[in-house]
């Protein structure tokens, strides 16, 4: 799904004027995809595989985390790609509620699904994801008063914060 979102973003950008707002929206969309990849694969994927290998019922756990919880993650990536496509094509347009829901709502689904996935292999839902979800809700509420480029950049900033926080907390765990 992440690769498809890159293809959609690239194809949309190729059809636009290569002006600064369109380029900024494309780069933000590209950074969002990289951020999603980082948040998903950096910690959760390895920890989830380890948890399944050592589970008393690996089939049940694998089915839950890699089938059911991934529905939210994949839906989030797809919805984000829809929002990115719109933001790249019309970065200066005022964001409608539907566009806010695609740009930021996709990130909400991704962070929620990813947080639940990580929670299945640890005793807690990641605090970084809780903060990210709160920031997403604030950005979604602000959406109708801003444009698509600003929402796209806000999504990148939220995802970068979550990824950096998670990376930092994982480094602290390794040092302990």
C-alpha cells in the first residue's frame, strides 16, 4: 500500500504545474509515506514477529495482528493517498471536511491501527501514538480554516513527531 501511495502521488504530481505549492505538497506526501514506513517497520514489525514466535497460541495472535488490525493500517494508508492526491492537485484550495478527513483521517486510522498492533506485543498503547492521535484531532478540527497544503504539512509534522518520539524511546529502552 505504501508503494501504491508513492505511485499515486508521483502520477498526480506529474500532471500538475511544477510550481512551489504543488512541489511542497508532493514532498510532504512523499515524506508522509516514508514516515508511515518508519513508524510501522522500525519497532512494531520486529516486536510483533517476536511476540508471535513466543506465543502460546501463535495462530490466533498472528491472525489478530496481521489480519484484523492491519485493516486499519491499510485503510489509513489508502485514505492518506486519497488526501495526498487532492493536496498535490490543489494545494491552495481551502480544505473541506471530507478533504480534512482524508488527509488527517488517514493518519488517524494508521496511527490507531499501528498503536493497536504494537499494543498486542507490549503492555501498553504507545504514548507517542496517543499524542499523535490528539494532534491529528486538533488538525482535523482546524482543517476547514486552512488549505490542503497546510494540512498535508501538518500530517508530516505529526508523523515525524511520533516516529522521532518512538525512535528516542526505543533507544532509551536499549540503553537501560
